[in-house]
């Protein structure tokens, strides 16, 4: 195991609570953006979480990988869908995305195991 992604998500959740307390208006606005972006419309929420996971890989954001891998599991994404998403992230982000794609797959697998 490269990283303990569920633990990372738990630890970041505490830091995010502190941020919400210290910058409530900004975080309320960010939460509103997130809710609007994730609302099912032409794309369902599972697809949107897969897109977010791919972007997290392409921009190399560990915390984003953790939260969106977990959300992909909650939305019922399959490992095959994650792998195809990682293919697109690698295509868009080149070599560094290869490294993050491997980590995102590891995160998805850990959250899947935890959900069982």
C-alpha cells in the first residue's frame, strides 16, 4: 500500500472543519458550487465524480483523489469505470498523471474494501 487513503480523508475532514469555522462564508460558497456542479442533469452524479477523480489525477491533488475516490465508490462506480477514467487522466496529464492514476486506483480499491 502506497498511502492510506481512508485515513487521509478522515484527517483532512478535521482540517476542513477548521477551515469552515475560520472562513465560513467562503466555504459556504464553495459548498454551493460543489452542490450545483454535482447535481444530476445531463450527466449523473457518478459520472461527475469520475470526472472529478480524473481532474484530481491530472492536477495532482492527493486530497482531491481521496475524497473523489471515496465519492465514486459511494456513487456506485465500478473499477472498470475508474480505470477508463484514469486512462483519460493519463492522456490529459502525461507522465505525472500515470503516477497519480496508480494512486487513485489504490484509493478506490481501499474505499471499496472499506465499504464492504
